[in-house]
């Protein structure tokens, strides 16, 4: 079931009598009615080729992959629907005035979704930023050109409930707004004032199960004239819109996830005055938003994706996804000791079934993390998620069919079964520690185009185990690690509850006299650097 007891098909397709509008859609005129999910539009068969017949990516040394993980931006989101590609191609063949296009697309998005108005942004994050600017400055160009310097502005704060603190809120604070965190109804009521530009919510179960759910926040904020903005980037598009029905004024979506529109596009839906003001704060208009440009191709492609969302047979897609997972499950279950389980989704984000494949790590000689890494490094290249086991001593991987294409299930099943039957040699076991690194270390990091001497590691050592703190430029976080021989591995993280996410992994070697150590630093999404550390007296 979907939201408030609405079934999946009704939740996705209920459109308030818009069938006639869809049938007359000029964007999709001449495009065949959609049935089951379209065939692969990515790598072979049917891959786009460069001169000489090579795959367009392989021709420049980039390896395409089979996506069994989902709509991760780092994995390039989703594959655009054939109808979206056709609309983009048609849009690229003529010139239009972008303000006129935004007006027409905005009205059409309103007709399709039941919102007052809509806007195509250059991704969900840009849509959040433009929405925050609209709530801060309206459509006033005198204020617009000052952003992000809010000196002299009446509205200078954004309220974010604790349950909604996350890395994506940077799109809101980048406008120059000061984030005010609240956790209770009383704190929200106290924080609201003439200085409040908006309340930002990250949609999800943490909101729905909270004292400060969307309906409650909207009820409290409305008398103050403060808009409520919901970030629903990874959610399915509900019609009528569940967030607007709960009282939100604006809701933003990613275009390159379940909608299968352009990865460089997003949707902003809601109050017409605020959405139109958000357009004022976006390119091609000058000011802070000039860099968030949406071409005519993305605008029409995104509109086509929304049109197709209402035309697609979502039940047929679901049945196909489930069939793929059942094929993988039946194939790998022939390996002794392997068990599988299909997990149904909860909530609206990344709404897809998934498959858990479990096995005994000692019996098979393979961890889920190693299996995932081996599949990713293999040929063909397959992206899966590792997962914790369903019992002590068990490990595994999870497979999401959301962005898979016909035939991918057979490849994944074959390659995963082969890996389980013939795993790679296990890594060498850790050696007894040969050094003691307890103490305080001054750390120098060489980043790309910059360096820092401000980091400090304060470590204690218990046998091979390390613990302590890692202090960076501004914040300290817990550090843990291990020592194997003269080699150290130290990990720290700074969680999303602060509105940021940093993950550092230091690996390196301790010098013979024990006064220094150095090595490589893995910073996750921020790539890599090198580091050296000197023991302090």
C-alpha cells in the first residue's frame, strides 16, 4: 500500500480526471503508448558508438556498468526513457524564448500534477536553492542580486527540524540563510518570526513518525506566513501530491531518478507565486543562480518524463522487477548455503523491491563487501550493494532492480553464482602490531590544489585496536582503527545530523623510529589525498 491506505497503482496514477489532457499532449504527440519498461538504452546492445564502432564511453577509456544499486547520482542516476530522448531531440532543433518556455512548461506541469504551478530546475538541489531564494527575496531583483549576502534583509533564517538535517540542506543555507534547528513543537513556535524565510523538511519516515510531521509544521507555520518546503528528491511523484495536500507550499523532486528524465533536471511544484519567484532566481537571469542553467532540451525532456509518469504501467514495471529478482534468487540459491529474501519497500523514496542474498562468510570464504568490490571490478562491471548478514557469521549483497534493464538479471545471476562458487583468494590476515601509535599526532594533508596542517589525531591503542579523536579545521569526531605490523588504518566520520557528512580513512606506515607516519587518505565522495603525521611530545 502507498500513503494513507492508497494502493500503489492508484497512488501513482490518480490524476483527477486528466486523461483528456494527456491524450492531447503536444509533447508526446506521435510517441507510442507506453507499456512495460523499455529495453536498454545504455551500453550494448544498442549502445551509442563513437567513430570506429567503439562504445561512446569505452572509446575514451570509461567502463560502463550494470546498475544493480539504484538511482545513485555518482552512478549517473537513471536511463532516460525513449520518449524523453525523443522529446529532447525534437527540442534541440528549434529556438525558443526561455521565459516563455518556463511559463508554458509551468502551466502544463500544474495541469499534470494538480499543483498550482511547476518549474524545471537543473536538478533537485538547484530547485531547493531557487525555492529558498524565492522565500527569502520573493521576485525582487534588488534583493536577488545581493544573495548570498543577506545584510539588511528582513528574512535571514531557515528553520530545519532535527529529523531533517542532511547534506542536501546546503542548497538552502547557500542562499545565505542561517539554519535554526528545532526538535519540538514548542521550539518551532518559538523560532518562527519575521526573520524566518521558510521551514525545510527532508521527506521520509523520520518526518512522518515525528511530533513535527509535515501537517503539524504547516499548521504552525501558516499563521506566520512562513512557507514550508519539502525535499522529496528520491520519491515517486504522487498525484494529487501528498506533501502539498499535507500543507506544504513547495515540493522538489529529482528528474533523473524514478521519473527517468534528464539527470540534470529536477521539478519544483507548489504555490504559483513562489514557483514563479523561484524562476526569477534561476538562469538565464543573472545573480547567484546564473550557474544553474536549464536548457530548452532539459525543460521539454523533464515535461515528457512527467507525461510518461502518468502513462507508464507501473504495475507491469513492478511485476518485471520482481521477476528479475526471482530469477537471480533461484539461480544463486543453487549454491550450497546461500539463502535469499525479497524485501518490499516502505515509504515513497526509492520505491522498489530489492533482493538480499546471504551466505556463511567462513564457509564460502567471501564477505559481502569483497563480493561487491569484485563484481564492480569484474567484466562485465556490475554495481551491487553489500549488506550485513541475516544471522551471526553470515554476510551478503543486496540487489535493486530499479534501474536495471532487460537481460541484466541474467548477467547478474550468472556472475554472482560464479563468484560464490569460485571466490577470490582471501586477503592476508592482520599481523600482530609492531608499533605503538598512542599519543597526539600533528597531521598535514596535501589536497588537490591546497594543503592543511590543522588536523590532529589523538589516539589510544589496545593491542591492535585504535580509538580516539580526529580534529579537523572546525570539528572533532570519533576515530577508530587498527594496527597490522607497521601499517595503520584510522577512520573517522562526521554525520548528517549536523547537515554535513565527512568520512576520512587514513592508511599508512609508521616510520622505524615511531616518530612519524604517512600514507593515503580516502575522503569518500571528496576523492583522495596524501598525509603525513608527526608525533607530538
